[in-house]
């Protein structure tokens, strides 16, 4: 009742075909569907649907019997058999050992497969109970033809969302679970083949003040710079891009198509090409420093990537070249869709250009672009390309695992690919995910785009 009062016309009542109702109110065929998937469907002549449920159950049982049980049995220990060799007829024959990475991966996949099987179990029960109820109410349960027609009409959203949801589960959720699991192991450069569970030991290393290559001070430093970078890279691009878009969109601006084409051309050039060219030009012996020295403006090369402050300002400024054109394209589309009568009414009421901007243009743009800004902020926190290709994280203090311009994502890359400390990299990945999730959810839930999705306030 609380949800009904809160949601009003948007309230959707829960389905009567629940697992609880199936187990308590269903007949014998429905209840037996909890053991033999699809039995209730077969009893109501839904042979295709019943065959699909039964085939999936048989496939899961076969998988568990052949390899799933073995994967689960090795998961608690992550393997213990080292690769060895024995002398056979004067020749050394190598015996295969355990690979903890493979055991962890297959074990996680098996756990996910079990969770999917539990969900399939609920679907089997609910489908059987629904077939039973419809057979009593309508004289027969819908056949495969009616189900297909329903999927292309009333339930088209289920059909359209199936593949995207499956893709998210396989390519996002499953790797995320694997990465989280890795954070609780000893998988580092000293244990690349065989490793074990170590609990929260890796988190202790990251948040300790022991002074190692990974410690709390370094983590906080990288985290603060990551948030500062994401803030300036997002909002400088947004406000400057909005400024240029509004200037181009003015009635008095000539050659609008030419100016928009110029900005669009910068998008057409591959980002890594632009960044590598910029990196070469800004080196101590690069084109920029040489020209400035030849003109007599400087005596020594400017420390674009050798001084921490210079390097951070440099990557923020060069990122404007990469990001502003995208904002211009976004804002231009919005400006051209703001109703002209709003501006006309404001001018009739005597509003000046600043009042028109703050009361009409800016609120409209913010309302529409709030999800885009959140996405852009998230993308900048994980902006691997700009930092790695431009500065490489430099300058890096001697003995440190992260440079002064390293973001959490580039630090994670260095810890894993360069140093082989996958467990510590996984901890950094978890912390990055937590920071992004908190910032994104809090910002979006307090925005007008979330509170009033139906119309512009």
C-alpha cells in the first residue's frame, strides 16, 4: 500500500505467479516442476517451453557432473599441485600442475552458473503455475505461438533487453566478480601460478602507513588528484564548450557550418594520434620548447612533464582540445531545441541577456545534460588514454609505484601489467568502483533529471 500511494499511476502490482504461490497453491505437476523443470508446462501442452526448461536443467546437471563439482572443490584452496618433472627412459617429462588463475576463473563461473540455475528454478515454477492458472481460467494454456506474439507485442521490452542484459552479465558483472575475488588472494609477481586466499591482507597494505610501494598516503594522493582531474576535465570542457556553442549559435555569427566543421574535424582525428603528437611537441627538446628558446622567450626548457604542477596543468589544458568539441555538439543540439517562444516571452517581459541565460538557457541545458555530465565525470575518472599517452603518469618519484599525474586507473594498470601485482590492482579497482558508484548515485538522485523525468522544470 505504501508503494501504491507513493508511485500513484506508475504503480505496478506484483505478479500473482510467484514462487510462493506456486509451492503453496499449485497442483502436483506445478510443485514437481521444482524437481523436473518444465513438467508443469508439459502437463498443460506447452511442449516447446517445457522442453527448453528441461534441456537447460539437464545441461546444468551435466556441467556440474563433468567439471562444475571439480571447479568448486578446488576453489577453497585454489590449487596446490606444483609443476614437476620425472625421468622416463632418460628423458625429463614434465607433469602439469595447478593454475590458480584458471581455478579461480572457472570457480567464479561455476558459482555464477549456480546462481543462474537458481533463477531458472524460479522461472520454471512460476511458468508452471501461470500455465496452470491460465488453463483453469481460459480453458487452455497459451501455446508457443501466443508466447512469441506476446514477446513481440506486450512483452517486447523483455525480448529487446535480453541480449543487452546478457551482455552486461557476461562482460561486466562476471569480470567484476572475478576482479573482486582476486583482491582477496596473494596473486602478485611472486605468485603468478599458484596463490592462495589471504582475506583482507591486501586492503591492509593499501591502507597502511608502512611506507611500501603501495600505502595509504600514496592512495589518498592519487585519489585526490583523480577527483581534481575529473572535476576540471569535466566542468572546464562543459562550460567552455557551452560558451563556444552559444557563440556559434548566435544569429549574428556568420559561417556557423564552417566553425562547427572545424571543431568536428578534431573529433575525427584519432585521439591517440593527437595525444602522442602533443606529447612529442612538449618534451624538453620538443617543438614548443625549441621555438620559445629560439625566440628568446625562455632560457631553459619548460618542465611540462618533469614538474608535478606543470604536468597536472598541462594534461588538464590539453584535455580541453579533446573534450570541448564533444560538448559543442551536445549543447548545439540542445540550444536548437529550446522553444523560441520562451526567449520571446522573456524579452517582452524586459529580461536582459544574463537573466535569459540564467533562467532559461542554463537550467534547460543542465536538466538535459545532467546524465551526460555524470557519465563524463565517470569517464574522466577512468580516462586512461589522456594520462597514459600524454604524460605516462610522470613525473614519478624514485621508488614510487604511481606518478604525480597517475589516476587510479593508470596506477591499476602499472600495478598489474608492469609489476604483476594483480591483487593490489584489484583492490585499487574496487576502490575506484566504490568512489564512482557513490558520486554517480548521489549526484544523479539529487538532480532534476531523476526527480522529474517527465518534463523540464
